[in-house]
């Protein structure tokens, strides 16, 4: 009966991985939009 755990667990883990990747892509796109809409600053110096 161990195969039921694999049968249910592997697709669930794969779905979680795909959703996690989609979430990070969405957050990256939002960060890029915010950075593009922010006023231009001197980007040579890191902010402290």
C-alpha cells in the first residue's frame, strides 16, 4: 500500500513546485514594475 502514498504524494509535490515557481515569477514581475515606475536614482551606490 506504500504506492498510494507515492501515487498521491508525487503529483502533489509537483503541483506545489509549479505553483511555487509561478508565485516567485509573479513577485519578480511586480518588483520589476515597481522598480521601473520608481523615480530614477543614482544606482551606482547601494542604499544603506
